[in-house]
């Protein structure tokens, strides 16, 4: 009788583990690698656009104005 209980217990354990394994393998939730790659690519492109915009703004607008104001501050003749 003791051996029969042991076999039944082992059989139940194997069935439970098989069911758990099936559930894990059938699970398709979560973030994929493609989603993460697309997010990183979007962040890099937006960062590059922002950096290019700031560089253009400082190069064309801020720096010439700043240069003229500094020259005006040190122009003692006029």
C-alpha cells in the first residue's frame, strides 16, 4: 500500500510539473526585443534632432548676438 501511494504521488507531481511547463511555454506576455529596439531607435533619432536644432540655434542666433554684445562692451571709442 505504501508503494502505491508513492507511485501515485510521483505521478501527480509529474502531471503538475508538466502543466506548469505547458503554461510557461504557452505564455506570450511581455516586451519583445523588437519593441525595445524600436524604442531605443526612436530615442536616438529624437535626441539627434534635438541636438542638431540646438546646435543650429546657438550657431546662427545666440553666438553672433553674444559676439556683438561683447565687442560693444569693450568698445571704449564709441
